[in-house]
C-alpha cells in the first residue's frame, strides 16, 4: 500500500514539477525581462508625454491655420459659384424671353397670314361668283341666239 502511494505520486502527481517550472519562469521574467519591460514602458511614457506636450499643440496650431485658410478658400469658391449661377440664370431668362418674343411674333405673323388668306379667299370667291354670273349671262345669250337659229 505505501508503494501504491509512491507510484501514484510519481506517475500522476505533477504539482512539484509544475511549481518548479513556475518558479523558474518567474525568476527568468523578473531578472531578464523585468528591466527590459520597464525600459519599454518608460520609453512609451516619454513618447506619450512628448506627444501631448509638444507635437499635439503644433499639430493643432497647424490644423487651425490650415482650416481657417481652407475655410476662406471655400467661402471664395462658394461666392464665385453663386455669381456663376446668377449669370447663368440671367442668360437663361434672357433666352426664355427671346423665345417667348419669337413665339409671339410667329403667332402674330400667323394671324396676319390667316387674315390675308381669308381676304384672298373672299376675293377669289367674289371673282368666281362674278365669273359664274358672266358665264350664266353668256350661256343665256348663247341659248337665245341658238333659239333664233332653231326656228328656221
């Protein structure tokens, strides 16, 4: 029975070995890497401090300067575009007015043409009526003359 306990502890109980490995790892970490990690953290702290104290204010100032300049340029560009849009609107309005004037002129010309055609139609109808009357008179005279010759 005591042999079974010893066999069990040698085969299945790994706590002493694991504890030894843990002690070795902690010792290695503290001795070899501890100072290196401390130096890395110190360098990071210095970099963050320098960035906050020196670089960030410079960047903010440069950004403010560039943003104000950019804003002025955008305002100037906006004003130019507004003027161009006004000019384009005026040109389109003038073109629309010209088109309307042309349409009104065409309508007036068409109405005048139609009146002229109506007058010509009346004249032609009158001439036709007169020609028909002359032909009727001429045919009635011809019938009268023909009637004289028929009695022979």
